[in-house]
């Protein structure tokens, strides 16, 4: 897009601490997000898309895999927030699925895995309109919008690389991100154009370099998946974990 001016407005996202939760309700001082920017939730909650994959990727005879079902079931049981949904995803390149805990009211996502056969928080309360991931790459993506979003407003994506040696939060610098802002004239009329700026590790870069970085990380539009696309309620997730453990 042609650049006529640079107007960079980055959204300030509310950080809510959830990792290491004790089952308490969300802070009462938090301000609910406008429903107009909430991520869509399917009216009929389906079983996770990965259910078939779970059956084949985690063989019952593999004694080297930790008993993740019991540990995840305990985490789900301990969460008493009625707005919470749960899903299983394959974030990193192993046969152990990660547990996503999604607060559908405050639009925050936490992601858990197992480390030393215990629950470990990969991402703590990422506050975003929608959290997506790229399967088996370790890449998580936050989507944000402001000034109404779309071509006449502003939006952006931030990509993070999850790892078992630390916990991601909204204060971390994304490995890649871009921001788009619509351009308005002196009469505050939308010109039909916008400015997109690209960043690598917090430093501005050009579009071609940005695309090369994205390709190296395995970030492609066709492989992006929503963490909440096949989310389950508390009872549904507990039933699913119980069933998968019995197989």
C-alpha cells in the first residue's frame, strides 16, 4: 500500500494473570470487552478437530508419554470461571497436545503443556480478539484491531514463539508483527488508502524481509488455526479427557 503518512496507533491490551490459577473468578475491576470485537464462538460446541489425531498420535502402548489426561483434567476441574472454554491443540512438534484455556468474556487465552510431568504455562492470559496458532511450529498469533478495525480503521497481528523455558505474556516483544492504519485527509475523510508497517523483534523492516522471516517460521495463511475453533465446555472437556485416557 502507498505510504502518505505514518500514523501508528498500537492498542494497549489488558493483561490478566491466569497461569497458576487457583479457581478464582476474574478480577472485578476488569472492564468487559465490547461484544463487537469478541471472537465468534460456535453455538454448537464440537469435539476437538484433533480427536482423531489424538487417538493415533498418542498410542496406548507408549509408556514414555506422561499421563497428560489426568493432569489436564485436574487443571480443568480447578478452574471455576463459568466463562471458560477449553481446547487441545498441537503447538509444538511432539505427540503431546497442549491445553488452551479461553476466557470468552475477557478474551484472554492461556496455554499449558507438561514439563517434568507437571503442568507448565507456555502463555499467560494473552489478551486478544483471537488467538491463533500454526500447528507443530510453536508459533502463536494475537490479532488486534482499533478505531473500528477494517480498511477504515486499524488492525495488526503479533507472532510469538512459545518455548518450555519461559512463559509468554503480552509484555513480550513479538518475533514478528505488522500494523495497519487507515489514512484520513485534513477533513478527517478516509482516503481509501492505508499504511502497513512491518517489524521483526521490535525493529521496523521492509515487507519483503518480513515475508521471508514469516516463511522461515512456518507462518502461512493456509496453516493458521484458531485456538478456540473447537472449544469445549468444562464438562465436555472432562468427558473427552476421560474417554481418551480409557482408549
